[in-house]
C-alpha cells in the first residue's frame, strides 16, 4: 500500500483547498473554519481504509455459508481483489495499490506465523518431526531442482520460444516456486477436516520449508549475480553450510526470544493489563532480529511461539491468556484477508503481465506433477520407519494440498530486474500458479477428499453393534497403545521431559503455577488409600476437586494440570458431519431413513442417538489449529466428562478395595424385600458415594454412575456426605429396580446395611478409617449415642458374613 | 536401549513367550522395559493401580475395562507373561501363516481378537453378553446427555439386531456374526515398536 496516489477527485479538492488556504499571495483572506487536509492524513487513512475494505469484503463473503463451503474463502477473497483492482484501475488507469514485498514481509506475514507457532500442538509436531523435516527439506529441494531443471530442459528444447534465461535463473525461479505456503494451506485445509497427523505434516512442512526457501533463494540469487563461471565447489559448499546456519540460527533466535517472553511473563504480576503486549512485541522482534541477521525469520517466529506457549499460558493471568489468543487470531485472520485481497488486486496491472504460453503451462504442469512424485516417493521411504504408515489417501491429499501462495509472489517481486531480465514473466507465472493452486485446487479439494473417502468407505447398513464396536475398537487400540508405551515412551523425549521439568519449568514458570500442575494426578496415583483420602479432602477444600462432588462443575483442566495431559486433551474442532471415518455414519443415517421408511421411528432414533453421543476418542480426526475459530466447542466437554467419570469410579474403587465389600447376591434380595422402606432406600445412596445432592435426581441419567462390574462398594465416607439428609425421599435408581441385576451391582457394605448414613454434624472425623472388612470402627461407637433417635428404623437382620473381598479391579 | 539377545535371556521364559506369542526378541525386550516402568514397586507383578501411571487411560471411556481385561477373573496381579499374552492379541495377523491343526490358535488370530473384544462386554465370563453388560458398555461410551430410557432403547435395539436365537443375550457366535463385515485384523492391530 505504498504506491499511494490520490484519486482524481481528491486531487481536485485538495488543489482547491490549498488555493484557498495558501493563496497566491501570502495573506490569508479569512480564518478557515474547516479545511480539508488530505495530505496530512493520507497514509494512515489509506491503510485504515484498506483494512476496512478487506474486512467488509470478508463480511460479504461470509454472509452465505453455502458459498463458502464450496469455494474456500481465500479464493473468494482473491476474486474480490480482482473486482476491486478492476475498479481502481478503471479509475486511475494505473494500479496504484499492490502488494509490495516490504509490506507483506514486515507487516502482514509475521502475525500469521506467530499465531501458527503459538497455537501449534507441540507434542504432535515433535512426534512427527522427522517426517515433517523430510518433507520440508528434501521435498522442497526436490521441488526446486526438478522444476528448475525441467524448465531449463524445455527451454533448450525450444518449447518456450526465445527467453533470456540461463540455468541459474531457472533454478532461482524453481526455488521461489518450490515453497508450499502456510497461509494458503491453512486457508484451504480449514474446509477439509483431515486427520491431525496429516494436518500437522502439511502445516509443519509449510512452516519449516521457509528455512530452505530462504537459503535456496539467496544462494541462487548470489550465484546469478556472480555469474555462472565463478561457481565452483567452494561456493556450493558455502551454500550448503549457509542452509544449516540459516535454519538452525533462525530457530535458535526464536528459541531465545521464547525464553525471554517466558521469563518476562513470570514477573509481570503487577502489570497484568499490558502483559499480552509483551508477547506480540517480543515475537515481532524475534522475526526482525532473524531478518536482520539474514537468518530464517519465519523459523524464528515459529519457534518463538512454540517455545513460549506453555509457560506464558501458565504464568499469565487467565484473562491475559484469553486476550493473547483472541488478538492473535484477529491479527492473523485480518492479515490473511488483506493478503488475499491484495493478491487479487495486484493482478489487475497491465505492466507486469508477460504471457508466454509454454513457460506458464509447463510451470503449472511441473509444479503439480513433481509435487506428487516428491510426496509419494518420500512417503514410501518414510513408511518404512513410521509406526503408523501414511495412507494412500493422505498422500494424495498432501500432494494436492501443496499450495503456493503469497510468499512465492513476494519473493518473485523482490527479484532484481537488472539481473533477471524476465522478471515480469516470472511474476506473471507466479501469480498464475498462485491463482491456480489457491482457487482451483482449493475448490476441488473438498470434493476430491469426499470422493476418495466414499470410495473407501464400506457401503451398507451397519448394525448398532457394529457402530458401537467400531468405536470400542478405536478406544481399545488407543488404550493398548498407551499401555504398551508405543507413543509416549521415547528415550529422547523422556530425557527432554526430565530436563525440561527440572530446569526450564523452574526458571520459566511461576512457582504458583508450577505447584498446581499435577496435583490431582498425584492424588490418583497414590496407592495408599489413606493418602488418597486425605488428598482428596484437602483437594476438595481447596476446590480443585470440585468435580468429584458436583458433576456440573467445570474445571479448566488445561490450566490446572500437567501440560502433558493438556496435550492429550484435544481441541476438538471437527463437526460431526464431516468425519473422516470408515464408518460413515452421517451418510448412512440418511440412507437408512430414506430406505427404511417403514422402520419404526424409534429404531432410527437409536442409531441417531448413537451417532450423536458416542465418545469420539483420540483416533477421531480433529483440527488442532484453526485460524478462524476459537476452540470453544461443545465436544471439549467430552474429554472432561470421561475424565470425571473415570476419576470418580477409581476413587470409589480405592475405597471399596480397601474397605471391604459385601457380596453381590445379597443386594437382589434386599431390593425385592425392602423397596418400600425409605430407610432402606437410603442405602442406595451408598452406591453413589460421591454423589451428594439431597435429592437423588429422579432420572438417574443425570448422574450416570457407572455401575460397574466391580464387586466392591464403599463404606460411606463421612467426608463426602456432609449435606445428606437421610430422611430425604430418595428414589431407587432404575438400574437397581430391575430384577435382573447380576454383576452390575454395587453392594452396600456391611456397616451400611446396619446403620444409616449420618447427618452432617457427626461427620467431621476422617481419621479412623480402618482397613477392614468388618467395619466395626469408631464410627459405630460414635454413632451409638444417637442410635436412640432411630426408633422407627427397621433394620434388617444382618446379612451372612461377607465372602472375602473380590479382586481389586480398578 | 540395547536389544541384544543376551539381555532377552534375562527375562524368564522369554523364548517360550516368543514362540507362543510371535513377538520378536526386540519386542519382548521392549515390552519388558515397559513392564518394569509400570511396575513401580519392582515386585514383578502389576496391580490395577500400576496402570494408573498411564495417565491417558483416564481419558479413555473404556480405559478401566481394558485394564481389568489384563487380570484374569479372581486374580489381583498380572505377571509379565500374562501382560505379553494380552498384548499379543493386538499384533497384526500374520498372513500366509501356515500351521498344522495341532498347534494352538495363535494369540493374534481373528478369532482370538474377537474373543478379547467379546470379553470387554462379557465381564462375568459366562459366554453371553446380557442386557445389563451391554448397557454398561453403552453407558461408558456415550455422553451424559443420553438418558437412561434412551440407553435402554439403544440396548434393546442392539440386542434385537444381533440376537438370533432370541435368548435376549448375545452369544459369542452372534457377536461374531454381527461383525463379520468388519476387518478385525485392521481394527484391532497395532504395530509394535522395535
């Protein structure tokens, strides 16, 4: 936005006012009440105006969801840019606004990359690091070399007519064309919900290949200046060395700045209101510093974001963290919009267009073909070493998703036309390739993916059992992977985790944040029952275990718990309508409904229910990163739910395992006999040792206590029942009311069968929880005085002595 | 992280296990390392609480079911051999495996895998998935918004679809039949790290 010349009518007005203002003499004829000072505000005004226009364009585009689901937003923005460019050109006869490299590289790109780095799922990234590096480095080099050489070959073969380009220049062109663009990739992949591994590989590759691109571009640029004859082995070796320096140097700079940010946020307690500012400023400085040292600026800012995310999220106040995230998204989204609009505008410029059919078409062809070849070949090699091979479909998507974007254009415009005579041709070609990939490939990406998915998917009706079992398998595999340590157990990673915990967290994280981290997990890993109870009550007091009592309490696990853990907790972004899933539930559902109109409505409901509510599990495909959405999504609760449930039942089993149980069979008898007695009914409270509302809700579904195969039941723990009113009318949970209950019962303990749960006042004693099957403990003694109150209790005859405690299944 | 054969010999019954389960020496070694990692008390046996060290299991709806599958009914601990045997179920099926009829069905055959899956449901090992057992699994797999009545109707429907002999329970054969279109080998295998 630097070629600012004013529009014609502005010109007239300013000339008018300047005449009135300054006149031809030096005397003002009168005091001007209002003056029009365009030049005064010209630059900032235009900048602001453009931002506004871009935003309005986005508004218009997003108005209709149907359009955006077919054509990716980036393509629409480019078209919008075409229109705008046409208007401006029509008015001015010259393209006054275009996307200049300075503006692009300094003001528009950094925030996008910072957002990418900050929101990057680190664990996923690093576990696929090998693959990403191979694609980024070797893939990009291959793209560059193959493109350059092929074009040169074609040139020699005469396909392109008369062009003043040598081999080196072709290679230079190849290197700027080779880079897959992060901006474009995200924009398109948001539409297509792909699995997270595929996503991280393409995304990671697009970020890391900047290191290669910068080196290649600079090296070939230097070669072109030197001239072909001066290139010898020394220069080539220097080139290779410079690659390592640029890449690692850039990452190091980013890393250092990331540490700086973390350290800084550790001390900003008193200026919380401007905490977020530091993140952005230092991030930008990381970018500029790397640029200054001619290292890879993109790598720098990516690593800065990745390095600091964990610490600043813990150190900063919640509101600051939210602010940082929101502002990042606003900036990134805004920049992306402006970039695409200007990419469109820049096209409408007569001066840059040079058309050479052979060059352009061949470039397009080679870019596509070599991408496919490169990806397939590299994947073939990689799959030999990968635990989970990259599937064919993923490879196709990865190849097809190798979009070029504004980075290539920016580099092309930066070419020196004195050294490279055919600069305009290159710029034109770059633009054409960018449009082709972003618009055409963007539009056809989704249909392609769907077509491929459908080909793979099993056709036919699935029974409920199959659907459930499909999910069971997924969960099972994830569990077995975790148990056998397939994913987590890695020598280097363990070493890094240890180092990190010992040193980095101590230095970079606030002490209070550190303490909160794996508090609850320590609790549940305690094997000693007593300790567990003590921790739990303490935790309850502090409020961090609120969920144990109150299932609607929402704890921000991410903030409180081990970051390891929060990595496992996904940002679930996929909508259910678009599952990349061998069980194509949604389409099947429609199929079912149309085909089986005769089926009773209830059956369809069952399938629908299943479809809606089955937990997705970790294998399900989700977006971890999105530029246009924040990660507030109802599916996040899924993991919370599972976690809460599991922890509740485990806690219960701790108690049951140690405190003794009564055998299962008895409960059935009790049930049948004693259902009327409300006294008896209160025993069922014991089944929900952890559920402490006064009214056990009528629909037990609201507390889905997992009535498990465990044979144990807890003795009631006084710590957990302070507000229990034993006289409250309780309903028998339906699962107990059923006659056939075999292994799904949790029996009240012996003690509980004899005595009622207590009123609040007496329950403060925790200590004397003796570990014995016969709970003749101090509670009994303590309860004795109050026993007289319970005259109207009809206590059943004591059950026969319990069998030895059943196995301690968790 | 050496995987020399000599250290495999330190593991009792290693050769036997390798034969029985089809794991290679490197696999056994690795699994042994993992076993020892989980066995914090160094007593050679794992208890259910030890599996708690695997934090991600808390996030798995059927995590606890899987843990209990490692323990045979009545047993409170699992030793290394049993640990490996259970994990052997998840080895990819060996194609072109020729064996004479006398040999025992390998752990990772489709039938054995299915049996394992069946046992997820059939906790009391009576050979049938009763309605209550099915309800349990469904309960674990579905979100809390699903009410009890809805659960019941789903279980009802599931049994209806699968139960061929109308005994209101799903036997192993019925289970197998209802899953015959599923590629068990693919859905129930993981590649073990060397």
